[in-house]
């Protein structure tokens, strides 16, 4: 019975070792053959640099900035791509080291949503306040018109004929005496 258990354990160990070797052989052969990596092109670097902002200048992306800092960052992007990192991993690395200011918008979904919604909310609030103010001003103007000329029935327009106007004026003056 012990021999069967030892034989079973050895069989499992040999199977596991074989599986590990089989899975790593393609990578080992590729490295042993010296398979050349594709060189990273300037377009690939600029594609990522277009999404990052200059640490020195304001609102200028890395791909268009000519400062030495941006040249170093572009070189660092190239090196990271040659190491096999994906574009998102490169961007995440820069955000981790330098903060959200590198990408221009917050990476956190909550902060990003807040930064995109806030201007719309403020704009809507400004429109509502303007509408409220204009309506209030119109109501105040109507109230002032009724105080100035309360006896004009149905807010009739003033008479344009001089004789009618004088007669109306004399009637009003007679009432006040």
C-alpha cells in the first residue's frame, strides 16, 4: 500500500513538472533564438504622449511640447513600451507617480463624473435663476403700472387726441379738488 502511494506521488510530481516545462518551452525557445522585438515607433510613443500633459507647461500634451522634461518623458514611454508594457500600463504608471494632473482629468470614476456633471449643473442653475429673475421683474413692472395708473380701466392706452386728453385731465383735476 505504501509503495502504491509513493508511486502515485511520484507520478503526480513528474506530471506537474512536465506540465510546467511544456508551458514554458515556447517562451524559452523564443528567448533562446533571440527573437527580435519589434522596435517601438515614434507614432506609438506619440499615441500615448497625446494622452499625457507636460509637467512644466500648462495645457500642452507631451507629443507637442518641446521642453527637455517632455523629451525625457517620451523616452521613458518608449522604454516602457520596449519592456512590453501596454499603453494603459504606461499611463497608469505616470498617474501613480505624478498624480491625476498628468492625464488632465481625474482617473477616479466618481471624481471624473463629478467634474463632468458640475459645469452642467451650474449652467442649469444659472438659467433657472435668470428665468426666475426675469419673471419677478415682469411682475414688479406690472405691479408698478397698476399703482401709477389705477383708474385706467383694463390698462387702456393714453388718449392721443389733445382735446380728449385735456378733457380727461380736467376731469381728474376736478375730482382732486
